[in-house]
C-alpha cells in the first residue's frame, strides 16, 4: 500500500510559485480529486451546489470523538458519491489529539486495483 502524508494548516497554504497544493507519490490526478472533494463545501460551486463534503467547516468544531465519527462518515459518503467510478473507499479514519486532527483515507483504484492511502494533518 502506498501512503501519502500531507500537512494542512489554517490558513490553507498554497505553493508560492504556482498557487497549487504540492504533493508527491501515488496518483497525483486522483489525489487532487480527493483533495478537491474534501475541501469543497456544499453550496460553494454554483453549477454543482451539492458537490463536496465541507471538511474545513468541521475543523472549527470541538475536537472530540463524536465530531471525528461524523467526519469519517461524511468523508466516506462524499468520496463514494463523487469518485465512486474511480475509487472504492476501503476506510476512513479520523483521530483527534489535542489540537491535531489526522484524516486517513484508504482506497482502491478501480482501474488497476492498486490500494493507496492519503493522510492529512490539520492544526
């Protein structure tokens, strides 16, 4: 299984040279789609208002097990809905320790059945 670890902080950082999120390893295009679903809030897109899962809205909620479970469910449902043709979500884990939230998404690419994971850290 291939892992990608990314750290995300608030305010959301962008690469200075081109304004994009920089990451390495895995399938870059698919990883970009996953990040897009995670960080787009429903209602943010005019022509597709139901797109996204609004992960950043959850960041400001109390950091406890109830919110972590709600985030796991929301992320899994959004990825299955929007990227279900490209990936099969095998698991979503959200852990909350102090002010750090870690989101790990394990998925299988449908085109070649390669299992991969994306890990994000929020402070």
